[in-house]
C-alpha cells in the first residue's frame, strides 16, 4: 500500500477543476485503472507508488490526448476482433469495435444522466484494442473513449452516429444499465430506413461508406461457413454468401459469391440460411476488392442454427478493495486528507 503523492493529489484537483468533474470521480477512475490494467497487475508489490504514478499517467493521457473523451456505457453489437500490426518496428494491437452506447452526463448533485442509445463504430489501438477482444455482446460495460459525432445521407435521410477511438481504455462490467437487443435495435431504429439502406451484393461498389457509421443492409443466402486461424495466429469466422445479383453473372458474367468476416464464435447459422447483414461497404477500385465491415448479423425466418461446441473461458475476478487496501475509502471523504490508494 502506498499513499497518493502530494503532486498527484494536486493534479487530481486541477484536472477535476478544468474538466468540471468531481476529483473523487477521477480517483475512482484511478482505482479502476490500477485494478484492471495488465501492466500494473504485473508490477511487483514493492512498486506500489509507481503503480499509482503509472495509472496517473494513463488517466492524464485519457483527458489530454487529441480528441474528446466521453464517459459512456457500451454494449458491443458483436465480439470485437484485434490483430497485431508492426509500426516502426514495434508490434501494436489494432481492432474495430461496433456498438450501442449511452453517453454519461451528471446533474448538479453528481448523479448520472444517461443519453439515448446511439450507433457507434471505430478503431481502437494498443491496450484498448486488446481489452476490447474480451467484451461480450451480452454484457454492458462502462468506459471512456474518444467520441466524434458523424452523419451520413441515406435515401435523403440523415443517419447519425458516433465514431469511437482510443488506445488505453478500460472496460468495466456494469449492472443495472439496459440496452435493446440487436434485433430490437434493428426494429426500432433501422427498420424504417430498411428500404433505402438495403443493397444487393452486386451494388456494393456503388455504395462506398462515407464514414464508419454509414451503414447498409445486405440480405443474402449462406452457401458456405468456416472458422480458422490466419498465418499470424488470429482467429476468424467466415460466411460465404450470394444473392440473385451475383448468381446472374455479377462477376465477369459468371456466378459469384462474397465472404463476410466475423468472430469465429459468431458463425451461428448454417448453409442455406437467409441472413441480414448490417455493416459498412467499401470498394477498392485499384485492387478491385470489396470490403464489408460487419456490425452485426441477424437471422430471418429462413435460418438454420449451427451446432457449436462452446469453449469455456476462464475469467479472473479482482476485488478492488482487497487490492487497494481499506485506506482507499478515505478518498471518498476528503481529497485533502491523509489517504492511501
């Protein structure tokens, strides 16, 4: 156990003042970083003070990096995937996330006020990308990410959403916050625009997404499924699909198909199923290559589930109070007092 250094106490008050956030809430975020960050977990016990300083550095970066950081509750549409890329000789994780979010604001008494459900998508880097791969679409998490408002014109209507970003975000499971299921969200928010959003596979080159939330809908038949591992060790899931636009000679006058890439645990439906794919389409004319960023997949009445053997996942639980010690409770009472974290 180590006391919070005086310079960090002062920094917490200054940061809270400029952000108009109660410093006690910043201390709670500091505690969360200490309990959840893998680098801090691996530090030896004798480095307790450095744990605090490392966490303080991450917290400061969160609020001073370019872009607006927003506290939010988030529920992924699908299981996020990440891959290792090499940048200037250094390997870093990068991955996309597609989710429903509710932004968090506070009233004068400090109580949370939740915004409406918003459609969000974006790219995460480094620890944020790696942490996101552990998220479940069946759970809700509290986090802080860069959030930029985006819009797209679809059939003369304006579709609005949020572009997400970040590299050191921590996701903490949250109870008591409800989100609609993907199907319920589709029915309430997307279905009214379904006619304008729906495209055939043969029209994908005419529907390049303006941004990460410029979604389209494809209804197609599954002709093959697969899961596997890339040469770099990353897992993938695949739906191979087709529709009448390709069966009629969409590729060089010959019948064709396209592949949609998803998390391997989300290849849930069998060959012959008619599925709804919600995502962003793009076409690289130089490489003559289609890309589809799949936000989520829904079944129709013509769908047959696959039988999947689910692998158990061990989850380590962390008791924050045990990790930080009893004295951290003094933080909630008085930032100027003699407390430890």
